[in-house]
């Protein structure tokens, strides 16, 4: 039995719910996954780049 519920920075209980992301990014497409698997040295990760771009503005 849990002794306490997890809360976010605003005090909202997030136990079993999770937190809403600051930005939403669509998951990799099947084509991107194929490229990632078969050409890892030349693959450019769109999701990673979006995260870096977002963090660069902070």
C-alpha cells in the first residue's frame, strides 16, 4: 500500500496519471524506424532534434 501519492510541481496528484508534456512530438514513423535500424550512422532523429531545439530556447 503506497504511503504517499506522487505530485507535480503545482501539487496536483499524478499517481497513475502521469504528467502532460510541455511539447507534444509525434512518435517516429515506420519509415523513420526503418532508417534508424538500417542506417544508424546517417539517421537524423527528428524527435531528438525537436527536443534539443525546444531546450535551446530555455
